[in-house]
C-alpha cells in the first residue's frame, strides 16, 4: 500500500517547526469517518512525531511506523473499548446531548447558531440559570431564540460557562482570538528557566524510563497526553480530587499506564503533598483554566522554582494568550468556533438555515490529536533538557489543533467511509484485566524498531493509589 503523502507532509511540518527532522512509514488507508477534513493524516502525523522523538531519546534511530487506520480509529478510542462484563463497565452515556436537553446547536434571534455545552452537572445548572429556564428542551430553545448570538456567547464566557457561536473558517481567522492563535505554532515550546542538562537513560528498553509525569487533567485531551507518554515508559500519576466530576468511560480509556490519586488542592496539606510530588517530577501536565493553578501556587513559575528542569505542559481550548485564554471549552466548542462544524454541516446538509448549518465531526478529532501533540511537545522539551538543560513550557490548545487540521486541506468530496469489521477491530485490540473486569482496548498505532512501545499497567478508577509515583511506592 502506498505512503500517505499528506500525513508525511504533516509530519515534516511538525518536526521542522521544532527544529527536528525524521521520517515515518504511514501507509495510506481507507477512511473510517465521513468527513472531508484530513483527520486520519493529522492523528497519524502527530503520533509519528512522538515516535521520531522516542527513537532519538532511546538512541536507536529505529524506523517509525504508524498504522493510519488505527490512528484514525483512536479518535474514538473511548467508544471502541469493550468490557467483558457490561454490568461492571463504566457509565456509557457520553455526549452532552445524552446527559442534558440543554446541549447542542440552537438558533438565536439574529439567525445565527450557538452550541451550548452542558458538560458536567454544574455546567448545565449554570447555563439554565443564565437563560432563566428549567431543564426542558423547548424552554431552552425559546430562551436562546430571544438572544443574539454574539451577546449570548459573551455572557456565557463572562460567566465561565461553556458555549460559543458557530463561525465560518474565515470569520474565526479574522477575529481577535483566531488571529492570536494563528500567530502561534501548533506546538509551542518556551524555555522558562535554566538548569543543568539532565540526560535520560539510553538503552534501557523504553525511551522515557525514569521520567515522572504528573497528570492534572480531565476528560480527553490532557489525559491523552500523559497516556501517550506512558506508552513510551513514563511513570505517570493522574492527580484528581474527590469533589470533581468525571466521565468513567474516559477514565478507563485514558488511564492506560497510569496510577491515580486524589489530592485536595483547596487544603494546605493537599497543596504540600502535590508540591512534594512536583519536586520529583519531570513533566507537569495541566488542563486547568488559565489562572486557576496560579491562584493555588502551581503556575508555571511556581513549579519551575520548585523543580528546575521541569517540563510544564498547558492544555486548553482557545489558546494561552488573548481575551479567550480563560474561557473553558471542549472538543465541540473548538469545532464550533473554528469553522469545522460549519463546514461539516454544509457538507452533509447544504446551506440550510438555523440548526442545519452546523454539525459536529463524527470523532473527538481535536481532543485526541491535541493530546498527541502535547506529548510530542513534552518529549521534544525533554530532549532539549537532555542536550542543553533548562526548564520548558509546552503550550497547545484544541482550537489551534483544529486550525492546523483545517490547514492540511479538505478533500474535494465527502468520502464513503469503510466501517471497522469485527475481525479488523479484534486485530486492533488487546485484553487487559482491570478493576472493571477484563477490558479490550485499542493497541498503539505507532511502533519504533528497537524500542518497546506499549502500556504496562491497566487503567484504574480515580483515587486508587496513594500520592506517589510507581517508582516510589
């Protein structure tokens, strides 16, 4: 089968943007999802970039291969898990539309469309309070229809809630937030401190052996970053809090290779416990709203001061500069604002009024791909630390990833997808024993000759472990 030229070009762009070179074998494959966006090539290129850096860190220079079809499947990996005992499996309802009638696309008074993201229960309650209605679909529709789109979007943002106006690609590119993001690379690495070089062990079998990762993220993009680092041997510890809601099916999907603990950052003992972990970590990955961790004493400057040589990873929806940096956001909203949902809706339905003008892509494209890109950035920062020393800040965002995927181009016509047959899906999966019973999950889409790539421990429920890395437990 021929090489995917677009994926190879995307990989070249990712590597050259951070001063690297390399190659990977990414064979062309039949499309899995019905979208004109190059989602398979983007995911494959991002994963290939991690493989290229892994080979460099391991000193192997081994050939990198990515199964493009499997990389595309990974954009819905949470849905492709299979639990042997459905009675023990985590909650299956995932989409906000399944959890609340608030969520979804709505038509506004000025004929525009907004997407309301209900998310967790407190997000739902906040949107209902903002609209002044109870949780009935017809009441929400009527309330939105009395508001203009941009005014409602601004009110949602000011309230710290999740919702946005549907934009065309050109509208997003012309607005302040879009222009700010366009000026930043898809993966940004900034040196934020000096420290001596810290070489990684070479020849230990796994390129990130001995690298300790603190994962202070939720849902998909952030947890995917740490899961990808664990793929190459990192000792990853997921840090959550008992009072924070979660989506258990996502926890299982993104928890491969990780331990998980609870720490109350609102308490002094909790903050002390986390700071003790910071002193021993190599990567600090967080997905909090801009400013939230700074108020708790764990902003980039705080963590660098406590742990010179750390790689601090920040993941959000709308980028890390400008007026939108503190707005919370999700996959659906990144698609909504950047023109992805508009374009996909027109592809499927034509130029219809109201709700017909936008539709979400059939996969969590930006979530997973941003997670892969964040892991790539963290690995490049670790490589720089090994070569030159220093502390580094890696910044990625869902909206910037969406713009990058858009920039890869769109197909001339909607493809006819080829669904995963049972035998093909079975060949992609591996079974592992978990607290939820036997679980079949997708195997990695990337491999590196001479490098051990894979997860060596099962996902666990949040809060399973004490606050310690595996090497210290």
